C-alpha cells in the first residue's frame, strides 16, 4: 500500500469529512482481518510510510484553520480504531472466530440421549434357565469353546471312529494331522465336555449348570444355525436316581414355561448317558390339544438327558478316584437355548437372533 491510498480531500465540510473517514475506517477493518498483526501495524502505524502519518500530513496539517478541529477529532477516532484493531488483528484470529462460531452449541436444543442397551434374548433366556437351577442349589461352570477331541468326544464315550460321532457334524481346526487325535482342536459341538472338566476339578457331590456357545457344521434353516447355545446340567452324588432326574426336569420346565406344563420322557440314546431320554413338554401353544406347532401331537421335544454312563465316570476317575460308579451315581441333561427362546417369545426364525437387526432386538429392551 502506498500513499496513493490517501487521496487529497475534496473539501473540508462535514459531508466530505464523513465520507473520507468512513472509507478509511472500512479500509482499516478490512486490512485487520486480512493481515497479520505486524503487517497491519506497519501499514497503518509505520513511522515513515504508515497510513496514519499520511492522513495526518495530507488531511490534518493541510486543513484550513476553521476545519482543523473537526479533522482532528475524526483523526483521533480513526487512530483509536486502528489501535484497537491491532490488538485483535490477523487472519488467524478471523479463522479462529469463524471456527468458534461453527462449533458454537445451541444450549436450548435437547441433549443427545444414549439409548439404554437391552439384554439379548439369548442371554436373557440363558440367564433365566441358569437361575431356575441356581435356586435348586446348582452352581455355574464354563469351559472353552475351542475344545480337544478328547473332551468333546472321547471321554464322553464317543470312541475314535465310532458312528455316534456322526450325530454331531463337527467343525475342526485345520492342519493338526501331526497331533495325536485326542489333542486335536475343534469347535465344541455340545457343552457336555465341561461335565468332565468339572469332575476333574472337584470330587462329588457336584451340582452344576454350564451355559455356553456351541458349533455344528449344520446347514442353516429356520430352526438350525451352525452356532447356537446350550445349557448343560450335571448332578452327581450318592443315590441319585432316575426319579431325581425326572423331578428336577419336571420342576425346571414348569418354572420356565408355567406350572400347567406337563413333561414326558421318551427312550433315547446318548453315548454318555445310560439310560438316556428325550424330554417332551405338553405343547405351550395349544395346551396339548394338538396344533400346527406341535404337529398335532400335543407334545414338543425339548431336551436330552439320562443317567451318567459308568464309562464316563471311569474317565473322571483318572483324575478323581472318588467318581467310583459303585458308590456314586448321577444324571445329566442338555438343552438348546435358542429353541427355548423361540418357544417362549414366539420367534419362528432362529437367524433373527444373530442378524443384529435393532428392530428385532429392541423389542427385548
Ligand atoms: N450333549 C447332548 C447334545 O448336545 C445333550 C445331552 C446332554 C444329552 C446331557 C444328555 C445329557 O445333544
């Protein structure tokens, strides 16, 4: 900026002075916003080339006697403005200003609410089942989801190569051919291996429920998912009989589905229980009259159970000799959590549990 920026005044009357000083003030504000503080200071207050010096020379000193006072007053106001602008000059300040304005919050707006989380229906059902047994004095145990062949099958009385293994299509961890079979890893197909892990850790008596995730290489459809959950139960003591098993499960089904529910036990097979049974409950949809849900039979199959096979106790005895089948006996049961949750909440697609759709999950909030 050079002296040409300060034109000679066209007159010294009020109107001319007003116009001339107003335009200088505007110019000062513009420069203050555009320049950094030092450049602005040089431009306006510089000793030699400063614009205020120019104004002083060309306007103030040149003013005729009667106009001197008016020009002087306006010059003083302009100088104060320039000094005030210098305080807050600089493009960085302007940028900060703009940024602050953009960030400014409207404190009258309602706050952002975090939605309260809801327990997943599977977690909820699982906890419900566990608490039915906790009330009977059962404790809770867990075990690994990646399990060895030994715990998942061998000690549960599925010998290597035995066709009973085909009933649980298994997902195995790859590239373990060099390990002995019993040490090879797989995704557990049931929670039953935790029966053995528990017995190895503690002598009888045992009353334990084991909730957990299991995997099978099953094709997904409306009622099957390769990932699902089970609650296992194990009770071992002296003189445990099949009627203890029946009474316990009859009570549990009534606690879960209502006291009107009836149970019945059908012969079945599991390698680790003998005798084994499938438990059916009277259809909770039609009360036993027969409907589509129970395929007109009035009954719905819900879980597997049986008396612990002495062969299983023999494996437990390798670590805990007190599991002597001549002295103790026990029962075990296992139920699918998804199946129970589907019945309790009237859900027809097992996949809904795993799809992560908030419209579905939000209903359990
Ligand atoms: N583990 C069995 C299954 O997954 C269920 C079961 C558990 C049966 C305990 C009897 C006793 O099919």
